[in-house]
C-alpha cells in the first residue's frame, strides 16, 4: 500500500491529498529515509511524520485497505 493511502487509512493524516503533498515536500520519513508518496509500506516500517514543529513516530503493525475510525489506531504503534 502507498504511504499516502496508509497515512489516510490509519488516520495519522486527515486527507490523502495532504499526505501526498507532505511526502512530496520531504516531511515524511520511513526508516530514517525521506520517501515519496509512492513508497510501498511494509509491516515493521517506522514512519516519521512532520507537522510543523511536531513530529510523530509510529511503527506499522498492520496494513488494511479500509478501517473504521475506532480500529484505525490498530494499524500502528506510537514510538517515543
């Protein structure tokens, strides 16, 4: 699954177009490497998303095409 779609499905980013723009601006890293929006997410990847001054670091624990809002947090685990 593409990184922009994963971020939208997991609710880490509200809209896929916003996730795509963030990736194209270099604000998304996977395993300490800047990635484009077409990057293919795998289980165990560590994703870093930069929201202005705030950084979120999450490990991918599951990949699904769709989720309900309550189940979205099951797709990742926040890392300090």
